[in-house]
C-alpha cells in the first residue's frame, strides 16, 4: 500500500498543472484577423490631401497640401459598417453619417445624403490610411492619421 502513495503526488501535480494551463489559454483573448476591413476600422484624422491639378493622371509631390489650420476632418469607421465624417472649421461643425464596406483593395462609402464614393486603399497600417478616388477627368488623394 505504501508503494502507491508516491505515484499519487506526481499525478495530482500534473493534473493541477494541466488544469491551470487550460484555464490560462482558454481565457486569453483571440486576436482579430488582420484584414483591410479591420485595419480601416477606427477614427482617422485627415492630415494631407491632393488633387491632380496638372491632369497627368498621377498625384505629384507639388500637388500635396496639408490640411489648413483651424480645419479638422475626421472619418470614423465603426465595426458594424456604419460611420460618420465630422468636419470642423474654426469651431463650426458638420457631421455626415455613412455606411461603408471594404471589397478587396477598395473602400466604399455611402453617405446618408445619397452620395457615394469609391476609394482605392493605396496604403493602410496601424497609424496611416491613404485613399485615392477619381475618374478619367479627376484624381484625388487623402492621407489620414489614426486618432
């Protein structure tokens, strides 16, 4: 009978260790998948913009402008695919609600005022979002920093 007692202690310790291991890893939060959709979510403040002023079909460095002092333009993309754009000019604020979705490398924004914009996501990271939009006659580029 005494020969069985040493076997129980390692078994109990092993079982407790296994239970503790399972509890720790079952409680850890699963990381969201890293997709263009999840990277676009959040609040973004416009810092630069450009238009193809010379009509050559590309945004040239001399066409890039910083957002003017006193102007704040923020786009908020919520996880439920709703959002809003809030523009403030020297204290006067205007907010426009929209619905949004990402398809491939495109971002589609449909404002409640029956106006829609299709953007090409030229860059998106944890801190920067760059969007292009336009047609055969116009081209516009916008750069945002994460809020």
